């Protein structure tokens, strides 16, 4: 699980690591799930996995979200560009 802190309606999209969290700035507004979709795309790009390997576990309506990475299937065969530190 990765904790993601979201900044919607940002002037530009970007990501940054802050300790065990990933901070994501998205230009999308938090309306009709647009920001959540943009967040999952940004997290997938940061981890080097397909969006289909990610699942939003909690925080769909908040700024702090928990995202689970499915390491099975296609996601397991693709190495991450920059692996996220494990909390284990």
C-alpha cells in the first residue's frame, strides 16, 4: 500500500516523494472522479506499472488516499523505473 497525498487543481501536474508518502499534484478538479483517475495515472507513471495494476483502496473523496499495487500478472513482469520503498 502506498499513501498518496493529492493536490487537485494544480497549475501543473507533478509527483514528489515525501518520506513514505507520494505527493501528487494534478490539474484535474475533484469532480466526477476526474482527479482520482489523474492520480492513478500519475502513480502508475511514477512506479512504472500499468494503471490496471493499481487499486484505490480508500480516500476516494479525500486528499489522502491509499493505493494498492497488484504485483501479479503484467505488473510483476515489468520492472519499476524507480521502486517505491517498502513499508514492510
